[in-house]
């Protein structure tokens, strides 16, 4: 019954979707840049703090600990990448859209693998769902490595990275320092 009703409304829903995309399309680059910056920060802050014990124990029964640790590390790498790709997204770079979609998709999986962080995965999914239908808004052909980040953007990224490192030291201040902790 639902499939039949959807088939009847398919044309109307398609037209409505096209109109909505046309209306919000010009806003998407700025929104996507902001959300990518927030998502990158969330991934970094989450990587700098210990996972919730209950979620980790639930995950530990099905996923091996090395996979959880690798997911934790690569979640932070994806977070840093999202910080760096946010400004090219704002500038409508086509390559930035592709990289952001890949990083957001990977970030969703990594968030779930590193500690069942459903809230993080939901934020990344919302950002991904905003980006996917608006591919046409990211039309500037450019190579990502040629993109220059503004000084203000570098300051923003540095503040987020510094805060994540401070948060890590604060969260683990009760652990005695040893050089092998970095590995």
C-alpha cells in the first residue's frame, strides 16, 4: 500500500524536492562549511576523551580492541580533515564536496566502531544528508591542495586543535605519564 501511494505521489514529491533544493541550494555551502567545522571539532574532542564505559563494554564483546583503537585514531584524523575541508566547501570547491562526503561517511562508521557514539554519527549523518542532494552547488573545479586557507581559518583550526589537546591532557590527567602511552 505504501509503495503504491508513493508511486502516485512520486511526481509531486520530486517537484517539491527540486524546488526545495533550488531554494536552499545557495545556503548549503555556508551551512556545510559550518557543519563540517563542528563535526570535525566533535570528532577531535571525542577522540581526546575516553569512551563511555558502558558503550565500550557493549562494543567490546563484538569488536576486537585493536579495531576500536584504530577507529579512535582514524576518527581524529577524519576530524582534522573535516576542519581543513570546511573552508573549501564554503568556496564551493567540487573536490571539497567529494572529500567531505567520503570523510563524513567514514566518520559515521568510525564513530560507531570506536565507542557506539550514536550522537556523533547522527551529526555526521545530518551533515552528509545536507551535502548529498546539493552536489550542483559545489561547481568550482579546483584541486584541494591548491586551496589557500585564510589566516582566520588557520586560527580557528589551531584553536580547535589546541583545545582538543588540552582536553586530552585534562581527561587523562589521572594517568601516570609514560612515553609508550602515545602508541
